[in-house]
């Protein structure tokens, strides 16, 4: 497939729209990473769904308006497929290199994310049933315990990188506990997940190693079941192959996005006087402030690939089958057509950061408990926290699928070990998940 072929698929733009660019704009690389919103604004000039280059040599569409994104998500599976096995033409015909970052993030897997119809319902039902058994109060206590352990490790130094030493490991360590994973095995899984989501040249090898580690965990839990997510999924009757891929889905959905949400939230508290002041004075709860982050900078800016069932009209634009259609949650949330004033974003859940439709996040309440508890614990234990670099110098992660600060170097006063207050219990009840 060539760029020209993809441009040809966006036929007959609606009246008044500019035809798509001759070559699809890239959603990767230094220019995109420096200012993704500039790319989204440019794409909106061409229409609500526009051809793009997702990664080098990988072409598809990107939905960049709120209405288009919601339409696509709500009309799956009626008009759009999730399974790329037969519907992603370039993958089916061997045109996507094995080491392509886009391939690792978008290739078919035997779990609910990539299934339609009854198979999707069966696999998603197993996930929602297992997650519903999590006690949110116990989860908050687990997060607080993990947070304390991480803080204790860097506290004596009086300085830390709150991405590498706190935000990144905390959700993964929490998920490892929810899975009932032995410590050494958990460390292996964390290492392989980190490699996979780095989307580097060894992504394929990292994926294979992660699958092997997850299979070992499944076999362990079949022999020694417990009160944990893996055992609950086994009780739901999933096969070993389905269990491995479902664990990969849960790792990918729960850990990296939550880590980046925590990191971005901490960055806001440290860099924004309005943000920090209202939270520290109690005017704005941490939960409401973190909701604003989901509006402005969702941790998963672009994902949820779909495939048209024949030519489909989306907000006046024709999209053709055979190409992935990515949902830009970041572009949808910043769409001027649904602009929400800054003062109204705190606590407003109208964003698409958790997606929508039948493939929406199955447990946003659990993700919120982890993020809120992690940020509250850090702020409670480290008063006087401050960046060691100018706020403008905080670098962002490169990439299409995951967004957040690359590092957050900070300093604080370690003269007296702060006390460990009891974890604040979440406001979420199980029926809000």
C-alpha cells in the first residue's frame, strides 16, 4: 500500500471541506511529538476522519472530532469490525514488518479488545466479572502500601524522578498484587511489559517473553488458585491462550495508561499555580483535578483501531474497508465543537479518555482509585515538593499511543520522615466501576 492509495480512500469530502492532503500526515516523529495538538488542528481542517501515516509505512485513518469518534465507537460492531485478522489488508498481505511499533499495538490477539459479537461478550464478561470482585477499599489500601514502599526507597535522598521511581512502577506493582503474582515472577512481567510499551526495536521479542511469563502465571494459578484476578478468570472457563492474551490486555489497559495519568497529574500540581493552589487549599479535590487532566491530556491519545464493514459514511466522509481507523481521544477532547471551559473540566466526565461503546474501559472506577490514591499519598507525604528543572523543560514521551511526561525530577526536604496517615478511602462504590 502506498500513501497515494490511502489518500484515494477518503472520497467525496463533505461540501465546504478541504480535500485530504496528497500525502497523509504522520502521527509520529519529532514534529508530531513536539505538538500533537497542532497536527490534530491541521487534520480537522480536512475533515472529521482523515488519512494519516500511523507509523513508518503504516497507513490508515484518524478520527479527530468528538462526534466522529463517538459515532465510530457507538456503531461497533454494527458498522465497524474490531478484529484485524481479515480486515486489515496490509497486515493480511504481509506488508507490516514484524518489528513495526504499530503492529505490536494493533495486531490481533485472542482477547476481548479484538473480538466482535458473541466472542467479545463472552471474553469481556469474564473480565468484568473478575474485576467486579475487587474491593475498592482494599484496592486503595494496596495502592497506599505500594506508594509508601516506593516513597520510602527514594525519600532519604531528598530527590527523585517521580516518573521512573513512582508513577511508572506503582500501577504495575498494584496490578501484580491483584493478579496474585509471586514477587520474582512479577518482576519478570514488569520488565517485559516495560520493554513492550517502549515500542523499540525489540518489541516482538518483548512480546514473546511477556506471553511466556503470563503462561507460566496461568499454569501456576491453575495448580494453586487464590483470591485473585487470574484465578477468577480461570473460573470463568477461559482457555490458556485466552488467559494469556487477556492478562496482556489487562496489563496494557491498567498499568501504562494509569502510570501516565498519575505522572501528568503530578506534573500539573508541580507546574501550575492554579492547579496546585486549589488542590492544596481543598477547593478542588484531587479526583476532580485528575478528571481535568483526562480532558486536556489523556494518557492514551490515539487507539481503539476499527475497520469499516464496506464503505461507510462518517460525518459526511467516506471511509473504505481494509484500513485501520484510529480514534483520537486527545483530538476529540480538544475539539472546539465541544469545548469545555477550564473551570468546568474539573470533575466533568464527558471526555472520551475511557473510550465509549461496547469496547469502553470496563472498570474506570478502579483506574480512578489507583490514580487518586497515588497522587494523594505523594502529596500527603512530601509537602514542599518542587521540580528541579523549569516546568517548560519537562520532556514528553514520544509516540502515538501513549502520552505523559518522560521524567519528573523533583527535590524535597527529607530531614524528618513524614508519618504514614491512613489511606483515604475512595469515593467510588463498586457500582460506579
